[in-house]
C-alpha cells in the first residue's frame, strides 16, 4: 500500500533563517506531488506541484521554492523565512492523470518568530 | 477562472441531527468530486468521492449527491456524532478545493 511521510511535524524558526521540509512517498511510482499551505482557519493554498523528477510548477510567487531530486521525494525550501511564511504545510500525492483524489501527509506546523 | 464555492463556512448541529454541505463548480468538464475531512492539526483525509456517471453514493452515515446540470454536489452526514466535528473540503476534477466548512457537533 502507498504511504506518505512528511517531517518535521512542528518547527519554530527565526525570521531570516533557511527552511527545508521533506516529503517522501512509498509504494507507488511516478506520483504527482504537491505542496500546500494552510493559514490558521483558512483553506488550502496550492504552492507547488510536480509531475516528474526536476519538474516543478509554481502556483504563487513567494520566497519559497520546491525541488524533486528523486521520483518519490519532494522538498520545500526557503533561503530566508518571513513572518508571513508561518502556517501549516501539507504535502500530498496523487496518481498520474485526473480523476483521482489526493493522499495528504500529516503536515508540518511552521511558526516563524 | 475555474473555481469551487463551498457553503456554509461554519455549521453547528446537535448530536444525532443531519448536516449538509454544498459545493458548486464552474468547470463543466469536471467528472470527479472528492470530499475531505480535516481534523485539528492533521492533514485532510479523503472520506468519499463521486464520479459523474452516478448521482449519489453512500458509505454508512455519509453520502454525496451530484447534480451535473446545476453543477453542484453535496455532502450529507446523518446521525452526526461529536467525532464528526472537523473541517470538510470539497474539490473538483482538477483538485481545486472549496474554502472549507467547519462542522461542530454538540453533544
């Protein structure tokens, strides 16, 4: 069966520090991978998605970036965090093609102080 | 652009009552509509989905109905329980999400 792992679960970082969140998927090949952000009490904002190794699409301009160095690994990064980067970050995967639901990771609560 | 609208944003019911959450979509080509439940501090979990070749799907106390002509679909929860309290999200074929509904079930 497929599983998705996301870590860390919580993170407190000072403004201006770098960020690296990692997500890995097991039990499937060539998944579509996604990073979402959720502000407190708000909806899901798609940040990045990837359909293959090295293929990253950005949905919103920001100081975050994403990379996919391996087929089942998706990394969210920042060189210098802003206070506004605080939120709940979710990784998700779906099979190739439309008409399939997402499987979300357990999320990372990021607080920038 | 394409979007999914979800109503209500908050819903409060007594235990045992029914709860209904409605979504409308704009992409007439959409043919897949999932619903997700997000408990506090956790990632959303897929709870039920429906494809356009059926009008209703049930799974125990939850059901989803789809009206393709009107381009709306609804989540129905019967005999609600406190553990149903969560935020629910709908989505369309391209996984464009609604804004979410915070459901509170009071004992």
